[in-house]
């Protein structure tokens, strides 16, 4: 044990003293932080909107903007410009339409060419009314995220439906109230909430995927590099080979967990300050159930260690670092197959394929974790699967 601890301490020191390791950690952490911070900045167009305010203040600001735009006839000089034209006079009062889409700087024209001209000059879009329920949407560059056409289509349809109801002497408000009713249900989940846990499982399996493939190669390279420079021959004379390999693999695995934790932590910390810019869409990441976390820690960690030992074994079998990619290909392919099998089997975690895969060491770290997170699994199955995976990890070490 003392020899193992000495090797572990020595190897961890090498990792944390390595400039390349620390610089890579910092750069990746900054890249993830930027990836979290920049998209909402581009969407909002302002750093103050992204980094400032709480949920309450964000909602209040939205309400104030809506009230301000509608109270002033929808002509907000700071809002996106929308143009509208009704050359044939289908609508008696154009504000009956524009008032239904507040928050825009509406420009009303009599001629269709004027609508096209202002859109070409930079307006967000324009609408030319061509008949009852029909219009032409004018836009300069159509984006896949453009929702103006669907928004206007809804309000224009509502407008003409109300006009027809009035013509028939029917109270449009009463009809809307009746049609607005819908059934309200309560859900009682007796087992696992697989629908809610699906994305948690999906994300965590991806985390394990990158941990194994990236840091497995790093561990193999570390062992092979010492063989190539004859350092391992000197080390073997002072410590036994089992303690040496065990210490190097565990050190590589721990440093990988540390680096991944720093990188993911930077993203979560950045989101803490930019959540308003994302409209708090990623809040669900902070509400992963304890049972899902527990299953991931047990099976994810055991699977990570088993593959780390396998990569370490492959690193000990070759003498040159350039040969690692060839020797590691079989293990890499096995884990990729395990990943794909679990991803495709998540839609039916109780299938025979997933049950069998949850007891095979190469696939159980993903398959059993998914089964626990998405469905009901007996404690006996969990214990047997964990024991098989643990023993396989130890076998990989001694092999």
C-alpha cells in the first residue's frame, strides 16, 4: 500500500506540475465558459441583459416593455421595425392587428413597394394584406429561427374569425372562453420518471464517454512514454509492478476527473451569472435526482476505472507512443459500441438487449446506469452488475 501511495503521490504531482496539463485545463475551462456566455449575448444583443437581473426582474422588464409598447400604439423607437400595408382596405382599423403584436415599432404604409423598400433597408419584416385570411410576408433574409410569420398568421386568423362571429351575432369572447377550456390532469408516477430523467441520463452518458476515450488515451500514453525512455525499468527496481501500474492508472484517472470537473464547473458557474440570458432554460441541470447521481457515481466510476486499467494495460504492451492508437483501437471500438447500444436502448430501458448488456462488464457501466435512471431495477440485479464490473476492473489491473 505504501508503494502504491508513493507512486500515486508522485504521478499526481507530475500531472499538476505539468504546464501542458494545467494550460489545457485553463483553456478548456475558458472555452466552455465562453460557449455558455456568448450565445445569449448574441441573442440578447447586450451584456447587461445577459449578466444582470434575476428571474423576477427579467419578467418585470418583459411586462413593462409590453405595456409601454401597447400604450403608445406599438411605436417603440428602440424595438425592431415591422411594416404593414393594406392597399385594398381589407381591415378597417390596422391597429386592431398591430396591437396584438406588441413590442415592435410598427410602420403602416399604403403601398406594397414601400413595405419592400423598408424591409430591404433593414426592417425586421413586413406584411402585405391581400385578402381575408391571406397576406404576403416580406423578409430580407429568412432565418430558420424566424417566427414572425407564424405569429402574424395566428393574430390575422383570430381577427377574421372574430369578424365572422360578429357578423353572425355571436359573442366572440364567449366562444373564446368556451374553446379555451381544456382538461386538467394530475400525474402519479409509481416507479421512475423516465421522461424527466431521460436528458439527465443522456448528458451523463456523454460525460462518461469523453472521460473514457480522452483520459484513457492519456493514461496509456503516460505508461508507454516511461517505457520508451527506460524510466519504468528504474521504477520497477524500487516498487513492484502492480503498485506501479495501479498508482499510475489511478493518478491518471483522478487527474482526468479533476480536469473534467474544472471544465464542467466553469460552465455551470458561468451559467449561474448568465441564466437570465438563457431565460433559465438550463436550470434543469441543477435538479438531477439523487438516485441518478448515485447510479452514475457507482457505475460510471467503476466503468471508468475498468477502461482506465485496460488502456493502462495496452500502454504497457507497446514500447513506442506512436503504437498506442493501434493497440487501443479494439478497446476504443468496444466502448463506442457500448455507448451506441445504450443510446439506442434508452427508449426502452427494460428491453432484453439492455438487460443483457447491464451484466456484461464492457457495457454495464452505461446500460445498468440507464436502466436505473429510466426504469425500475431490482436491488439484486444492481448488486450483481456492480460486483461483476468491480471484479472486471480488478482483473484488468492484474492482467
